[in-house]
């Protein structure tokens, strides 16, 4: 595996691979790898000739009072894990490489960026995501890019960017990877002390409770959300949001009419955590995990 720091280095490596007919897979990350990240790398390895993983803690998607400086970083550990997963190139640029002096362009996806995490963290969050991902697509020119379904809203934002800007890249969303007790794997889980770690399991249990109501035949948002909210309340968690929205457009739903995203965000101990379940009506196609973005 090669660790590359500059855009010209990456472009040269991609040109060489393309000259040999290679299919390029990209996994954009902010590092602090866990099994969720590694599952994306393995998916890229299975579907690509050359696997590129970006390791970049993107400052533009953090707010003024968020955890940019504290975000976990361990490049040596991440590099070892990436190499073991079969990654060919680890692109680990400095912020000045991605955002040189005078950088003045921003990509905003109206609508999708303004709800859920966009409402809680501010629209700048998904503007930062959309802008840096578009830059990575321009640098790496991947055939396929792999993202985790835990960040479901991020996946939708990226797919809209790809569609609206006619970018020639397929977007694949891979299933959420969970701990044995159901907690969704996240780099921010390292912030949890033992008591908060136990408390955090209520997020997935709440989503399970909401999903159980739906699976029992009640497709109303009120009933689904009430069941989930009860579990969170019993665990002493006041959610930042707990909502049922259309799985493609993120419009609010009164009931599950095709595919619905049951999404939650909450501060647990020192960590802000997100999780989601996708609920699908019987006739709705299950295309969440591997939908082409272009």
C-alpha cells in the first residue's frame, strides 16, 4: 500500500492504473477506522481493481463548537488496518492540500441538507461533506464510491450531488456494522465511558422497538415514534431528533408509504451519536444498500 499526500501524486497513480484498464474504487473516510470502515474497504476490494481510501478529517463539516480538535486520529494504526484490508492507496492530505489559500467554492444541496443533521448541526455540515466529496471525486475519478448506511442522510446528499452535477460515479451504501449489543460502530464511540457505553445501546433498541410496531402492522408515524421514544426515555436519553422520513427525499411522513428512514441522534455522555433503520412497505423495492448514484 502506498501512502500519498498530494493531489498530483494521486492523479499520477490513477492515470497509471487507468492505462492498464483498472476499475477504481474509493472509500472516503475521516480515519479512526473500525469494522464499519473495514467493511467498506472489503466491499471496494471485491468490486475494484484499485482501491483508494481517503483519510482526511474535513474541517469544513465541523461547527465552531464541535469536536474537530478532539476527533480521534491515529494514522499509523489506520494505515496498518487499511493495508490489511487490501487497500492500494491511502490518500492522507493536509488540510492545505484540499483547501489551499483562497479556496472559495461551496456546494449546497437544498432540502436534503436542511433537515435532521442539517437542522441540528447546521447546513454548513452537509455543505462541507458535499464539497469535499466532490473534490475527492475530481481527484480520484472513481468508478464506484462506498459509503456507510449509518450516515444515511450523507449518502442521500452525495447521491444528489452525483445526479445533479452529472458525475460519472456509482454510489454504493453498505449496511450498518454493529457491535454485539447492537450499538452502531462509530469513531466517536471512543468518547463513551463505561456507563455511557451501556446507555448508548438504547439507540438501536429504540429503533428496533419502532420497527417492531411497523412489522406488527401499524404503519403510523405516531405509533412508531412513540414506541422508540419510550425506550429512549427509559434509558434517560433525550434525543436531539427522532423522526420518520421518506428514505429517498427525507420529507416527513405521517405513515410508511413506501420506504421510510427511522432516524435518531442523541448526545450520550461525551458523544453525539446517530443511528437509523430503514422501514419498507411490502411492495417497496429494497435498493438502499446498493443503489447506483448516476
